[in-house]
């Protein structure tokens, strides 16, 4: 990955000023009416500031106080993975929670009104998984499952043990997990890797580990899902629907 290699040399600062508010309009065309460097407006009339005045000087500030601009501050470069992500490079992990609550549901009851069940193929048949129908996420995840089902068994086995919706906070934080909105899925939880198993501190220096096949990752990315294995704080079982990071305005240029 060309951008990852650049960042490995120049540091995360190279990603500063990345991002274009048009990524939201392009990524969520059915839900976002307009977006610029001042604000973002949903089609239901909800307006969010593009920048907030909360502190963002430190990494802990960024992860806890991300706004819409910070959410796009690190580009997601789908493709190969020749080198581990550089220090504190977590494209898509810096999230502005009110935006997702407005899209998918402001609380548990509101989210659950939008949940539908999809069939997820396994090596022994299929299971039903709850997923949001907002933005057609259910249809996209169903299509992903059908494509994974065509992979060789040695790769398909990494799509077993799938879990989706669970209204909860991220471990050791008060931030809602993306599973709370029905837009995330975890695969092979007993065989994949999670950074907190190595170090609990957000700013700790950690090694990178992954066993998730890139054949599965690329299928998810084709449908607008980012992978937690592209984060310095790796979560290799985790995929979440984030179309803004694949929008033309935020796509890496050759």
C-alpha cells in the first residue's frame, strides 16, 4: 500500500488536513443533503457542525472527541497490506458518534426498529443475523456473505462465528460500539487478533498480528465495509459499513 509506506517514513502527521466533506455526500447520498467545511445537513433536516470546539490536541482527545472533519483525517487505503499500519494510524476508528446516531437510531429502541434478519452462510448451512436496513446495509452484508460462500473452504472458515448487532459500549470506554447501530460484523472471534490483548493503553507501542485472509477483506471493502485490521489498534475480526471512506472525494490517487 503506497500511502501506508509513505506514512511509515513520515509519521501520522502526513495525514493531517486529509479529508473532504463531499465524502459524506458521496458516501451517504440517500441520507445526506449537503456538506461543506462548515456543516453537514441530513435529508431529514438535522444539521451537524463540520468542526467542533472540543479539544483534539492529543490522541486521547481525538479518539474521544472526534468531529466530522477528524473522522476523515486518516485515509482508508483499501488493497494489499505489505506493512503494518504506522503508529496511531487508525483510518475510520476516529468517529463522531452523533452522526451515526442520527443515521441509524439515537438509542437502542430506535436502532432496533431498523433491524432486519439476513441469512449468513456457514460451512454447516446458514444462520440469521440482525443488521440495519438503513442505507441498504442488510442487502450489502447479504451480498458479502454470498461472495464469501464461493471461496475455498480454507478461507471460508474465517467467516464462521459471525456476530452483528449488540447495543454496547467499546471495552474500557463510554463510546458506543459500531455494533450498536447494526452496521458491524465480527468474524472468527476465537481465532483473530485484538490489540488490547497486547496493551491496554491507546498510546502504547504494539506489534501487529493478523490471520484474517485478504480474500475476505477485499470482498467487504468492495461493498463499503472497512476492516479493523487496517488499524494500528488492530481488531482483525471486525468490519463496519463506512462508505464515506470509499467515496471518490476520499479515494487515494495514484
